[in-house]
C-alpha cells in the first residue's frame, strides 16, 4: 500500500502570504482556519490585525447561510516595514516589504502638497470608541482594552483634544515625508515610560512685554 502524500503537511509549514490569509478568511470561518495551523481563532485574529489583512465581521457566515449581502473589503497593499508573510513554525524574522528610498535631504525642508490631506489621520480614526471602551487607572487615565492602538495617556475629559492634537501632529509629520504607523510587533522598539503619579512641572509663562 502506498503511503499518503505529505505535501499538504509540508505546505502548512511554509510561510503564509497576506494574499493567502486573505483568501482563506473569506472562504471559511476563522475557527476552521485556526485548526489547520494548530492555533486558536483569537490568536489567528491577532495575526490578521498584525499583517493588516481584512477578515469577516461577526455574523458574516450566518448572513452567508441566509443568502444575505455582506461587504468584503479589498486587501490593502502592505506598507513599507510591514510584514507580508506569517511564519507559523519559525521564530526568525518574516519577509517584509522593502523600505522606501530616502528622498533627497533638500526635499525635507518643504512639506508635500496638502490637496489630498485627510481631515483625520488613519491611526486616529476610530480610536475614540476604543478609548471609551476602557477601564480607568487610579489617577483617572483611560486604559483601553485594545492593545494595537495609538499610544496616549489621557483622561476622558481631555480625550477629544488629545486625539485632535495627535492627528494634526501625525498629518504634519507625513507632509514632511515621515511615515507614521503602528510599530510591527516583532520590532523591539522602546519609548520613555510615563509616570501617571508624577507631580506636574510648574512652568513659568514667558513675559509678553519686550525689554528695551
């Protein structure tokens, strides 16, 4: 008796492209896909978010069974420095999109045209709902349950002002060709910690009267 082919097992141990993950997500439920790779559907959902691959919303397959319309968003192109493959069985770095060539230094002194500038930066769009779905710290700051989110320490009373300020800052940076993005999970990036209990600094306002 001939032995069964092992090609299917071998294929599952190869890196999975974003395109393949996208096709799988819209062809069968996440629970079934997770079983193929030996992971939970919640873990797989985080992989989809990390690689920026759209997946069906809750209730999608019930609507399909009832012959109802559901929207399938297109797969966006991978941004520079984003992962383009998921390697289930290797801990090494995954293949990423090539980094863009740095523009000439002189072009950094003038911003890009703002004719197509959005009113709200994509990272900020929809962030308010996640900040309100939260628990408060002892000092009153919001602690969103969602982890992949713009990094801000803010109270509910100052939330709108902080989001607007962050959006304007991100848009201004991108006008000078500085890419603003959520850091990929494998990257070991650090930031200064924020001590919520620290005493605010007593800044002295500058005098508006010019000295002779």
